[in-house]
C-alpha cells in the first residue's frame, strides 16, 4: 500500500533519511537542520512526542522511521541549526538541492517499516487523555488488522515501554525477567546526555557508559569476562557496538552451513544482555548509592565477581524454568538449556549429561578473592 507522505516539512525529513541510508552507522554525523520544530522534535521534545506516539504530528510516519534510523547509529550524531552553522558552503549547496527537489517530476519512496527493537508503538497510559486514546486505538486498528486489540490486552499493548523491549518477548522473559528487561531498555531508549561521565568527564551517553568510556573498569572487566566465557563455547567473539546491544534479541549465530546454532544464539543474547545490564547497574551505584565518592567505587575483582554471580543466576533460572510441572507449556526446553551452557560449567566432566536437576551447577569461572586476603 502506498501512503502519501508529502506534508509540509516532509522534504527535510526525507533528505535526512536519504543521507542516513548512504552512511555507515558507525561514522560520526553532524546534521544541519533548518526547521526549528524538527530540531526540537529530535532532541528535547522527543520523549514527549513518543509518549503520545507522535499523535498530532503531520509527518508522524516519517518521524517514527527517522527516529528509528537515528537510534540504529552507533557513532555520535549531532544536530545543529543551519543558520548558526559556520559551514555556509554546505548550507548553500543543500538549499540549491532543496530547490531542485521542489520542481522534481517524480516522488521519492521511503521504507516505512521499522525493525522491531526500534519501534515504539502506543502511548503511555498516564499521558493519554481519553479522546486521544480512542483516536490512537482507531488508528492502530485501521493500520494493522492482524494486531487485534481486545479490551483485555489493550492497556498492555498501548503501554509504550513494554513494547520497546525489543523483539516479541519470549515466554521465558515474561516468566522471570520482563520487568528487569523492560526497565533497562526504557533507560537505553530514553537516555539523554545528563552531563559529564563521573569517571572521565566526557559527555555521558548510554553508549559511553556501556562501551566507550576508557576509564570504566566495569565496561572493561565485564566485556572481557563475557568474551572469555564465550570463547570456551565458540571460536570468535563478535564486535559489540551499541546497536548490537539494542538489537541483541534479534541476534542469530549460525554454523558454516548457515544453520542457526540454537545454544550459541541463546548464550550470546544472555551474555550481551546481562553484561550491559550489569554495567548500567554499577554506574547507577557509583553515581546514586556512592554519590560519586571514588573511594567506594567497585574494585575490578568485585566487578568480576558480580558478573559471575549474574551469569550464575541466569544459569540457575534457566534450570528452574525447564520445570514443566510448574510452568507447563511455558517451560523452557531442556535440550535448549543444555545446549546453551554446554562446555561452560564447573567440573562439567563430573556432571551427568542431563545436569538440569543437579544442584550447585555453576559456570566454570572462579570468583576472585577480595584484595588483602591471604592465599
Ligand atoms: Zn567516561
């Protein structure tokens, strides 16, 4: 179905989308934006617009696509006012192209489908006043017949953050960690620069906290531990960038014939999610619980031990979730859990092949002693 998107302002959004599609996601980008409302909607008004699902925005469809495309980027993207930019030559050039665009005979076609992890649909419950809710619900029903909203699940469907979790939640997520994941992804998607990094004083973005900060022992120790554990299972550790964290639910690991390796895929998702989540939690402890007092910051051994603890908790949950007596159809498949953790366990040779019901099963990485203890 062709949707006609030629509303005022659509040209500038379309131009940015074309530029984004021709650039690698890891190249830093400075966008000179002429329209003040577009600049605001991409920065300080973004959270508000998403809360109401861009309801009254004339370029609602394109704006959602644009924001999703911008979120896919893992390098710095900055937005400047064209009029205030020192680069007058580029501004002139852009204006000339825009004028050419206005008299074109053919129209441009843009992909309006958004990859699942970047799609935020629905509006926040407390934001919606009744009439906007009905308008939004009607809109949703017209647009996607397959998404049959019933009164029963409407609240959940419309709750934006729940929907921002990434790919469709699996039964396993909804069983034990939907809240944790939801809360974390909400932070990731809405994290703005709140000021300077408490470790190195550079501007603090989620990307910086999780991956970029050179002064962060948490990021260094945790990603190394994840890599070390992974290498007991597989041959090479993938490059982790911000977009692989955002999209970790969609990752698939395949063998040389292109067939999905179920256990490896699952393990990678667990490692990326648990690692990113722990780095974020430690950052919150540093700034909130310890109030920025460096004396109290976690030592490398503490960080390493917390990571091992987090992974062992996942392993424990995984074992418990195979209990079909308790979880019925939602129980995890024993075979998948065995495949996920095979080769990674402590004293694995001494365990029976089906170790699911054994107590005390742990990953084969030893916690480190605290400093000062005699060995
Ligand atoms: Zn930093």
